């Protein structure tokens, strides 16, 4: 490896919109940082690079064939489905991700969604600003019923780090946490979904988990239950969820991810009742992004030193 290898960041804006520094990465080589890269420009921009970093910009097999100098791919994220890891492996190119940076932030966001669904803080604050409290004959008013979490059953689907952190927070609220892990299979999933007042998804996207929540599994949930997803959008059959919400089959949903991002303007969940959607930013606190940046740079440094870390292929 040359003393000053060429490094290219394909889409650095979501990690660093301007409040972090790329200096540690720039110290490792001749670094070019692009805020965004259209798929059609990947090969041109990465030409001659030994190291390419990507967040959501795809690196398909054709890109590996067209980039003979490429020696390493680093993810600015945990998920690596945007990279053809088999094509990278065939070329002997390690692909490394950042597995741990967002646990606390995503767990926090999960409960931000749940508290808005049950306590409706934003809705009531907007009502106060609109003058509805000032016009009330009583000292308080409620625009919608409020729900106490203590004593409810919180079902966690996925027993990894984030799922475990979320379960601990649920228990701190006085909820009873139940977990459906990969080893328990469909029988355990059904048991948890039928028992839970809140179901929260924290599992990776695989062939087995795609549309894990569908018309059948939604039918297992209680009519008063809430569904949360801060993991991967395609875990949910979104048409089935929209239909369940329209029919009042479940009480509500809080989602930070969708199957297509950005979503189409006519997405069926945009008009579904009691459905809160945030724009895939549960991971994006400054603290979490700082940890992501530090680990991504450390991954590159480890590769350049001949001991790659966090390799997924």
C-alpha cells in the first residue's frame, strides 16, 4: 500500500453535514469527500482509489469489475446491503461496517415515538399554541386519551444490542419486556406478538425477516397494540400495515424507516391514521455520528496497517 493511498468518500453528507471533522480521515491519505454521489458517477469518482467509503451509495458487482485499484470498502453505517459483498470477497476486498455507534440514540428514539403515540405531547403543545387551552373552561384538557406505560407488555423482536437496550428502558418505565430472538423462530414471534401491548422491531434485514410483519402477523397483535420500527423498513409489509391502521386493527405505529427512502409522495402510510413517521434519523444524534466517524476512520487505519477490523465478508 502506498504511503499516501487515494481515499474517496462517496456520500459523506448524512454522517457529517458540517458539524464534524474529516481531519482524521484526511490524515490517512489523499482524500476526496463527496456529499452525494449518483449511482452513475460511482466508477468515475472512485477511479484510482484504494479505499472507498459509502453510506447508502450502492457498490454493485459491476463497480468492482470497473475499479481495479480498489482494495477496501468501508461502510459509514451498520447495514451493508448496498455493497455486493460476494463480488468484493471474490476480489479479496474486505468490506467493513460500524456495528456499535447508534445503540443509545436509536433506543432513545424508539421511546420518543412511543411516548408521542401514548402521551401526544406534540399534539397537545400545538393545541396550546392554537389557543385551545386558553379557551378551555377547565384547568386542563385532553385532545385524545392518554395511556400509561407501566404494567403494559413490551415485545422486542430482535435480541441484539439495540433490542436489549430498548428492553431495559421499557422495564424502567415499569413495563414487562418479552423478547423474540432469531433462535425462537416463528412460534416465539407469535407468542410475543399476541402478548404485547407494544411491539418494537430491532432485527437485521435478511431473506427470513423481509415482511416479517405482514397481514398474518399483524393479525396476531392486540387491537390496542402499537408497532414501532427503528430498524429496517422492509421488515414491514407497508400495504398490510396501512390496511391494518385504516381498519383500526392495531392502535398505531411509530416508524423511523420505510422500505424506499426517500419515500414516494403518495406512500400509503402517509394517510394512515395514528401513524408517526420520522425521516430515518434515529441514528443521527451528533454523539452517535461522532462515534460512527471515529470507528469508520479507525477501520480504515486498521486496514492500512494490515489488520482489518469489523469485516463483514
